[in-house]
C-alpha cells in the first residue's frame, strides 16, 4: 500500500479528523480516559490471584477501588446496590455510596448448556452462599446475589470442579457466547453450533490478548431455523444457512447493540464454513480491539465502528488485514420458523422430547434448581439448556416420562403451558440489586403478568400473535426494550407534582421470528409515560385496542407502526 493510500485509509477510519478517538491501530495506545488507564495499569484477569490470596482472607474493606469497581468485573463480580437507596439518587451518588458489601456473581454458560451435576452445583451455591437467589438472565447466564468476597474462592472451586467458570462473564471482554438451546437435538436444525461454541471458548476465553477490548463484546451462534439467539442485537452473530454449493455453514452478522443508542446488526454477506467460524469470530474481535473507539465509553461498542466504516469496508478489513483470505458470498437466513423461546413439549430428532418451561421473568432459586435436578433425574434427563428469553429447556425426555415431568415442573413454578403474558414478559434485575437502576422490575413485571392474565382472560384465545413485554430498570436496555412489542424504560414519572417510579414506553419493536419477517426498533410516543402501578392499565388498553382495530393476521408491531399517536397515547 502506498503512503497516500495509507493516509486515505487512516482518514476513513478516524471518525473525527484531527481528534484521537483511542483506536489503537490509528492513535496508539495512550489511554484517553480513566477506564483505559486502569486497564493499562493492570489487566482484569490478574485480579483473581488477589481475590484468592488477599481479599477473601482480609475481607471487603481490604479491596482497593480500582479492583472493586473495575477489575472484579473480569471475573463476573459487581458490587450490588445497597438496600434503601431510592431511584432518584441513582445518578447523584458515587459508586462507593451506591455499593453494598455484597456482590452479584455471574456464571457464564456458553450456549446455555448444563448437565445434571452442574445444575446441582449451581443449586448448592445458591443455597450456601447466595441466600437462595438465582436468576436466569437473557444472556443464558445464571446470576447470584448476596455473594461475599470471602466465599468466592470456594464458589470458583465448586464451579470449576464441574467445568463451569465466571471468567470474563463481565468486563471489557468477549462475554458469554449465546447458542441455540436445541443445539444437536432438533430435527430441523440447519447446523449444530456446539463445535464452534466449544472451540471459541477453549481457544479464546481468558486469552490476555483479548482481555482489554474497548468495551464488552457479545456474540451468538445458532443453527436453528427459529433464529433463537437474538442475532440482530449482538456484536457478532453466526446464523446457520445452507450455501447452494458449499452446504451448511453460517451467515455473518456484525454491529448490533441496544442501550441508549440502539442499532441492529448488519449482514456482511459472507458465507462462513464451520471449520473457519472460530477464526472469523477471532478476527472480528481483534478488529474491535484494534479499531474500536476508546476515548468515550458511550461510543466504545462495535456498532459505532460499523456505522462509520460501513459493511463493505468492514468486510474488506476483515478479509484482507485479519483473515488473509476472501470469504465467499452467501445467502441470508431463511425466514424464522417456530417460536424461538422453545416453550412446550416438542419432539427431538431421536424420538425423545425436549420440554421448554417458563419461570416468571427469569427468577428461580436454589430450591427450584434443586427440585429441577430431581425431576430431571426421575425423567431420565441429564441435560438442560437456558435460553436468551429467560426460559429453560429440559432435553432427552422419554415419551412415557413426559407427564410426570410436566406436572413436576408446574409444581416448581416452571410452566410448560404458560399464559401469553407470562410466556412473553422479560425483566432485568432492577433496583433491588442493580446500581444503575431507577425503578423496581422483577416484582413489578411479575405482578403485571398476574394481573394481565386475570383481566385479559376473556380475549386470550384471540391473541394468536405474541405480544412481548420487556421491563427495564434504566435506559441501558439489558431487557432489550427497543425490540419488544411493549418495551418499558425505567424512569421517575411526575404525577400531581410528585415523583413516582415509572417507565417511558417503547412500542412496536421486535426481532425476526415466525410472526415477524425482520427486526425493527420500537417507536416512542410523545408524552407516553406510565407509573409502575399503572402498567396493567396501559397494557390492557393497548391490547384491547389492538384486537379491536387490527386487520386479519396483523401483528401488534405492524398495528403500532401504522397507528395514530392519539390512539396509542
């Protein structure tokens, strides 16, 4: 490449001419903010030894701030919110003022996969160290609360004895790799993503060369035709397709992400063979590491780089500078077939069954996990998968054991035949434990689900299309509010001069599914806010109006898109 050409490329890749944006490949590695200074001063992976040899022995007070509010994240640990701090103070207090002396601990479950021994270990950790807490996140993880630093080494010992880990469950790292809950068992599977996920985890999780990214990196791999890993909102997704000449492989999507600047991923138009998939994943992560923007944390996700470069330039850099070979063009995924949450009883390719069940907004417990393990053993199942929709799927159930398993799951509060709102409602952690939250979410959503299923029982039979309800405690969209039919962003709402917990309302978003051809971001309606206790009234009104006004076969999101604001308000 000539000097002139290099200058032109450099200009193309710098979002603001003359102003460094922290791209290592362009600006060098001089840190431009406190977060980058912290990471350069000491890597997040290094803190494990201090946790085990110093902090677990000397207690919470021995932990310096840079480790406590920085590097601990590389091992899945965040301080949880101190009880009694209302949402109005979230943005005004410093981290040490918001933080309790207990931790949220996230266990990464790549592909959402668990065996019976692992499930029992997770249940025991909940019982012994987490006051019975355990939540299924929409990233297929298990999250605990009330964890003491003194107990972390023993928790790690138990997890690692059964092949589980918290390595890079959080932090500026490659986070858990989402995978199809039906990997390797579905009769209609395009390709089994298990080998690719396993190779990525084996080769790259914990690699110091990838442990200082501009920010978090989220990825997903599926080969199921339901498109069940929310591929449109990940930094990188590999989606199963069949190439007309090359056979089964993957379609590559890049640059998705939500939070306060939502953007849907885009196809690069490439076909990725199975034996190249992990290398392509690695190359995209390295592009993000080298070219991602580090000056501002709010601009430090891959989606901003893709927006500036465009798909063609991103593909060129990937092929020419990181892979060293061209990828063939490939087809897009076929339209989604079937429900991606996998709830209900379904046939596997081997004649056995998988059973998908719904807790209420992902909340389970050590007791529930213990009971689930006993039910699985009685049913002859040794495998479980968690889903990106806060559900769980029991695999390998013989036909003669289905009835007992289903009854047992219902007894644990894990419904195989949930009502429409229980099935399609998600909620983030909320103010109960999260330092970023403004409002309560889990109990609010659970109460709304129960009330809506009571109020709307007369029209349940008419709800032949899902209406997703996603409840988030702050603007960061951990519960994917912009891609829900009804998305709720936590904020304080003023009523009669008094501030009350409530939500800004997003309407008509969605991901590609059997009921929706393509993903789209929801719209906000001017002035549409709702208090937490007014949530059931709002949803009931919208649902009844939708059922009264819609055209035959019309989905909620399509109806919202065309509806007048006055109708929605």
